[in-house]
C-alpha cells in the first residue's frame, strides 16, 4: 500500500550544529503563484549532545505572545549556552498568522483540530502531518504557546493536562511549574480531538502549553511572561545554561465541565466579574442585554461553581453558544 510523503521540506539542516535560520517550505500552487510555496520561518540552535526542545507559537494566527517570545529567543540565544537542540517556530500556522485569523485563510481549517493531519490533505492538514510525523518525534519536550486570540481573554497561565500515564503527567507538571507563569493550571480540555496537545502527549512527550492573555494582542506583561517562561523551561530541560527566574504562582484546577459557562442567547455583554476575581456559586457573572430594543430585562448568567474567573468572552457582543466564562478552583499560591 502506498503511503504519500509529506511535501514540506526544511531549507536548513535540522541536525546541524550552531544557529541556523531558514524555512519549512510547503508547495502551494495558487492563482497568484503557480509554483509558489508557503514559507514557515524556523530557527534551529544546536550544540553538543542533549535533549531536543520544540517551541511553537501562532498555532492560532491571532495569538501573539508565543511569536514574540520565540522571535526574541531566535535572535538572542547563543549556541555556546546550549546543550542539545532547540527548534523554534514562531508562526506554526503561518497563513493564519499573516491573516491575523484563528484558522487558515487557505482552507478554513483550525490547525489545532487537524492532528494527526494528512500528508496529501489540505494545506493545514499537511502542516499538522509534518509536525506530527517529523518534528514531534525529534523532540523530548514541546512548548506550544496559546492565548485567547480575538475572542477570549485569559489569566496568564501555563498548564498541563490530566493524562493516563502518571509518570508522563508528573513530568509535564514539573515542566509547567518550571515555566512559572503567574498562574499554573491543571486543564480539562473541552474538545481535545485533533489537538496538537493530544498528538504530542500520545507520543509520550513532555508537553507545556499556555494561555497568556487575549483580545487579539499582547501586552508588555504577557510578553515578558512568555519570554521568561520559555527560558525557564529550556533551563529545566537542561538545554539552556542559566538560572531560572522564579516568582509566585497561584495553582488552579478545573475539576469538571461545570467550569465552562456558555451564552444561551445573543446580545450585549455586561461583565459583572473581572479576570482573577473570586465568584460564589450561583452569583451572576454576566448579563446579556438585547441589541434590538430597550426596556427588556437582561438574561443573567450565573456561576455553576465557585472559584476564580480564569477566562472570559472578550468582544462586547456575544452569540448563542459562545464560551462566556471559565471558572477555575484556586488551590493555593506557591513561591
């Protein structure tokens, strides 16, 4: 049986010693360029024998902390300070990043729901397949940056997932703790089918992911958290020389699906709780006002559980079914 080969090719040697900047070149024939290509920037920094770290940003194209941090690392890291290899891909979903959209403008596919991908599929499926079958197998530890994009805003947290393997989960939690974001979360995904996270964890790798803000932009604070966290993880893995910068972190947990709150009507959102604030079960967390007339009562949305508001819908208007809020349980502060 014939198995198609992924057409993506690196323009640099991914095994070469030193620091090398290049591209992952994906052929993409289109009206504007018959023999054109999508050129995904990549930097590899390698020196000596040691683990490999794969660091990615812009899995979704409207999330910016990862791209900022990885551009900075590609520029700043001296190979002499490295033992092992660092693969930096600031714009994993490059077409979506250039369009400032969550999903690819080429095929309207969400890269973070496209794994394990297909080598003979659409553009996004090819990217997913290349990461799944070529890059992730090279890595010992994977850091994938996320934030809320244009539609969500998050407390700045790094997170690990609940896994079937206790030893793998413990290794992931240790790396997430080393990232040392202001909040550290055990995350229960609402939909993990096709996710990069799931694909990486299925290969037994140590995986760290984040949500570092949102609203379709970065802030000075979230960019600093992203840059510092990457260096901390690389030091934790024994790949980068240096001493981690460590500050306090608040431990959060998402024990069940009651953490998620969804809008049951469309309208104008009046938030009643801000990120990081504590809310009691049954308290009104947001009102949704009608947008087509005055004089009507708003629809109150109440907290299904007590805890800390960890995420919220960002735009001022909401549609039925949008995630309105996420309430996490605060365990305790460390550091």
